[in-house]
């Protein structure tokens, strides 16, 4: 995931016809992201972020092999880090470095959800044989990949409010290893619940330290859109979602045996053609070389584990 430098500028609020008192610059900026409430702070801009993030999560999980899943968004809450991590367990935790936020963004996903997604990814139906604490190497790699994908969806959800590019820097099943905030620090938590088999009731939670959100109240919040090409964000989002649903033909040739014409004509039912299986097999996407993989088995299905992603003129 790469970061890009963007010019940002504070948005000026339109002047009121007859204001009782002139708003200070700090108040104008603060209203874009947060405002003071009777019991502390409210974060109105995060309502729109959560709605967009819910749609992005739905599209991502559908693309991973669950085409009918829906995402139900619950109301946000403020809890301590200790309470949040305890309520999420057993979970996989992702931590992101996301400047200009003055602190990390953290996500927690049900460990059962991760195991089910891995099973579907390798051709299964998302059924869990049994709960277990340790992840396999393939599951660890999938968790990191999923975290990077979710980070991109999170950046898209913030677009138009704050130019952040979350960079994944920690994936763990132990919240103590996050080393991000103190146990009693307050978090602003948004909960997303999956609906539909086989993920019914599985959750993903997104947590922002309240201090990190308050820390950007005086920053320049919205990107300067004056110099862009005038593209329609709604159209761009619809195009992005449409492209994610495009199905690409993936093929891997496991063997190319050769036999003489005499043996071919003599073949009968029950005869065996020997195959010499290579150590690595090429994987092509839409006719172009994409990766090299190893032949194996996953969850009772024949599978290919990607060992190397090709780089060069055939792969961007």
C-alpha cells in the first residue's frame, strides 16, 4: 500500500445571514469532523465513513466467495481499549498507521470468520471443523492480505473527509501485542455484523482512539478539489465496484504428457497415462502469466498455493 502527498485546504463555512456570534476558525474546522457534546465529543463525519465502509466490506467479502452476504451496521460506542479487545476475543486484530490521524486505526475480526474465508478461498463452503487458537502459515498470509484489502476500503470510506492511507503494520491474535494505546484509553468503536450463511452473526469492529480523532480537529480536513479533473465521485465508486465483480479466467496446466500414436490407439478403459508433476506450476489470468504455485491440498480439495507473483510486462 503506498501513500501519496495531497494538497489539503480547510473548507470555509458559508456566512450566516444574521449570526448571533461569529464562529471562530477552530469552531468551523471542528464542525467538519467532531463537535462538543454534553458528555464529551461527537463525531458526525464518521457516520458517513461507517456507511461507506459497510458497503465496501460487503463488496470485498462477496468478492472473496460469499456473493449473498450483507453487512449490518450497529450504532457506534465509546469504550476503553481493554473492554473493546475483551469483547472482540477470540479475534484477529489489525493495526494501521494512518497519518494525519494522531494515533492508530485498529480493526478486530472474528477468528471464526477468518477461518471460514480461508476455507472458501481454497474451494470449501466455509464450514468450521473445530475452533483452534493457532493459525496455519496459509491462514497467517491470508489474514495479512485481508488486512491490506480492508485498509484500502477504509481509505476509500474516508475519501472526501480526510486524506488518509492506512498502512498495515501489525496482524495478531493477541491484543496485548498491538502496543497502540493504554488499557484505559477511550476508543470510538463502529461495529459491522455479517448477515447470511455461512457468516451469520460474525463481526468486524473498527476502533479509533478518541484522542487521535480530537487531535485532528484543528488540522486541514478536506482535500483541495479545485485542481482535479472534475470527476464524479459517485461514478468513480460505481465503476470501482463494477470492476471488482468482473470475473477473470484463471488457469494452471498441471501436466502435458506425450505418448506415441501407437499407444494412443491402443488405450482402453482402465489404462493409466503417467503424469510427471512439476514442483511449481504457472498460473495464468486472462492468458497472461500471473504467478507460480505449488500443487497441494486444502480442506479436502486439490489446490495451488501461490509461491511467487510474477513481475514484468505481463503483470502490473
